[in-house]
């Protein structure tokens, strides 16, 4: 049976937005697993997403204060339907990212990361897939705010980028 996953990062509530997009809330509620790659900013967002998720795999980011230290790790890992995941917030500069992360996570199939607010989907020479869902609330220099849905199925991982319509 395939595992449906929602990937998000850099929610920055309530500083960058008052709420997450409605379509993202629907995806969170319909997913088997929600993966959040950090920068929540407030615990209320963590509590809301955790309450509406069947399962939450999450890390804290550089904008998450000390109140997150006991609730979330800096790195997380899980296996979903035969796919080994690692989750971190920061991966450093884009240049050389694939090689650095492949060396750091040699037994990982998919690395989910955040921090840049820039959607990313690449594969390292080793086969490690690196995905960044962007931010659903703060597009920075991107044309749209974004998040991702994915499916893990018998060791195969597929992903879809979702754009948040501008209001």
C-alpha cells in the first residue's frame, strides 16, 4: 500500500502569514505522513499541524527558539514504504549540495530540507534525492509560495510541487 506524504517547511507563522493555505490543510489531513523541515517559528503551528496529521516527522530550524529544543530534533529519519528518509532544515550552499549531502547521508534515499524557501528536486550521483518544498507562506524571491505532496510505494518515491495562488 502506498504512503501519501505532505512535505512542507518554513511556515513562519504567524509572522509571514496568519494561516496556511486551505489546500495545504486538506493535504495535511489526507496524508498518511506529514514531513516538516523546520522554521515553524511558534509552537502553536507545531501543535496545530501535529493535531491534524496522522503522523508527523519534523525538525526544528534556525528561526525556531529554545522552546522547540525539547520538542523537535535537528535531524529526523524514517522509512516509509521502503524509502529511507532523512529530514534537516539547513544543507548549506546550493553549490556542491548533492555531493555534500550524499556523503553525509550515505544510507538515505530521500533528503527533505528547507531554509532557502526555494523549491528543489535533484538527484545526487549516488542516487540520493534531495527535495525542498519551499515555503507555503513566504516566497521570498520566488514567483510563488510552494509545498509538495509525495508518494512512497514499494521503494519508489514520486513528488509533486504545489503553487499557492497569489491573492
